[in-house]
C-alpha cells in the first residue's frame, strides 16, 4: 500500500511490487531490509506492506529451524517499508524497514 499527497489530501493506492531493491552493483544481491534507527524518512517514498505472517530462521546449519509469526486476533498486519518506481529493466519494488525486536521475536532474531 502506497501513500502520497495530492493537493493536501492523502491518497492511498494498493500496488503489486517486487520484493527487494535491485542491487546497485553488478553481481550483488537485492536489498530486502533496511535498518531504520537513526534515519529520517520524511522525504522518502514510504509504504505499508500487508502481510499475514513473517518468518525468522534459527540455527547455524541447513536446514535452519523456521519460526512463523502471525498477528494475534487479526487476519493481517502491515510492515513499514520504502518503495521505488520502475526504472530501466526493473519493475516497481519495495523493501521493509527493520528495528529492534519486541519481546516475542527477541528469542529468535535481533531485528
């Protein structure tokens, strides 16, 4: 879900996008997450990413243990993100913002 301003009013739009910003350099991987601490996003293309769950993985060897987190008492949640318009051969894309974990996620992951 993308939010923008038009004539002082907010406009909400639901759009399908690719997960992960394309790599800046050749042979690099896409950027899926961005640490949000110490950053300012007032002039960024902010969005809300709807999700019914997210996963965290623990362990040092493959296959790692997979932990599924879902919202309590709701069919979905939203995750803060940033988006980019299509450019060149790349479709519109988004990445998620991360922060320190809450007490429910902390035993499984540090973000």
